[in-house]
C-alpha cells in the first residue's frame, strides 16, 4: 500500500472505529427495530410499512419513523398529506394512520423539495425525530432506513438503543455485495441483526410457474454464511406494489392475502426473538 492510500485507510479506520456513545432509547417506545440494507431500491420501505402493519395485526401498538431524510417514502406509502402538530413549538405529535403512529421529514417539506443537506443536518434531524417526537405507549417502533452505511445508520447504531435490525435484500449479486457491507457495519457497531429477508425473491405467474428473476436463494445463502437468521422470502408481486403506490399497504388492505401472511409470519418470528 502506498503512503497516500495508507493514510486514507487510517482515516477510514478512525472514522469507523467503535467509540463509546450513550445509547438512548426512543421515548414512549419499548422495542426499536430498524429495517436496513446498504443497497437502494430493494424494498426496505415497502417491507417497513407492511411489517409495521403486521405487528399491529398481532395486537401491538406500533409506530414508524421514516429515517430517509433525502428520499422519504412514508407519506406516499401511508397516504399522509398532513403536517404534524406541535403543542409547545418544540415537540412534534406523530400522525396516526391505519392505527400506526407515523413521522417523516416528508410531512414537513413539500413533496418535490430536494433535501440539500450536509451530514450534520441529517444527524440533527434524526435526533429531533427520536428525541422530540411524542411517541405514545409504543410496543414497537419500526425505523425505515435510507440506503447506504452513512450518517443515519451511524447515528442510530451509536446513539440510539436499537434492539435489532432486519436486513432486506433482493437475491441479486450486486445487491448482496452491498448487504455484506451492511451486515459487517452492524456487527462492528454491535447492533444485533434479527435476520435477513429475501425480497423480490421470485415471480409466480397465475398458472403457478415460478421465475427466479434476480437469482435464487442468494439471501438465504448469505444469511448462512454470516450465521444470521433467514426470516423469509417475499415474492415480486403486483398487488404489493400497487398497494404501496396507492398508499394503503397490502397487509392493511388485505390481511388475508398470501403475501400479507408472509409479513405476519415474519412479525411472529420477531415477536419470538424479543420474548
Ligand atoms: N416484493 C415486491 N414486489 C413488487 N414490487 C416491490 C416489492 N418490493 C418493493 N417493490 C417496489 O419496488 C420499489 C422500491 O421499493 P422501496 O421503495 O420499498 O425500496 P427501498 O429499498 O426502500 O428504496 P430506497 O433505497 O430508495 O429507500 C417500489 O416501487 C416498491 O413498490
Ligand atoms: Mg426506502
């Protein structure tokens, strides 16, 4: 390694070295579960909304915090067009939709406004959402993470009491490469990984023919390789996509749908892990 890259490597190590931070729980919540994946567009937000509704169907009080400051999905996926209220000008009251307490930066800015923010502003927004939102009596808060292994992930991993992370990925090689980075980051930061979910796992025609569009069993193999739990496969499904686009997640719209049952099953697995 030349001098320059050795210097860069040292700077990198210093940046990622675990420091001792105080991990604060999110007020008003019991368990905090982050939905993550270093890769973009693999279905984290779709999973987060449906998983939250699955936990609700198991009779828990649930909240969702959209931690994707640059690309919030919650307002659209949960069909919320209101701004949160504040009684004292300092704290925010989450907006309740489908029985779930919700918060997103998307409630505070216009839909097409780009968030042109540097890292420290993102960290500060995350702190506001975790410290100044009046979450009420929640059993679970589900955090919808942005893609990557950046400021948001670090803030959550180091400064917030995360009970566990669920890693979502498609079985595609290019996604799995990023997911490995994500797993290593959470392991390094000592955040428990509850398990991995294989999203867009396969596509099944009405005639029952199955196609492995993004490859087969990639996520399950990765889970085995890293000795993590494999939580399940969610197929590529048009009803799931349409429901997300219409702002009524499938688990809410049709809890009896076979895809909804997969989310509920994963909810039961997580319930068991935490019990
Ligand atoms: N199993 C699935 N079947 C069909 N469509 C899906 C499935 N999972 C996700 N999608 C669709 O794929 C797109 C990306 O999903 P989503 O926004 O949940 O990904 P993401 O990982 O949160 O993306 P980002 O990294 O940008 O936050 C959306 O249009 C969503 O409706
Ligand atoms: Mg997302």
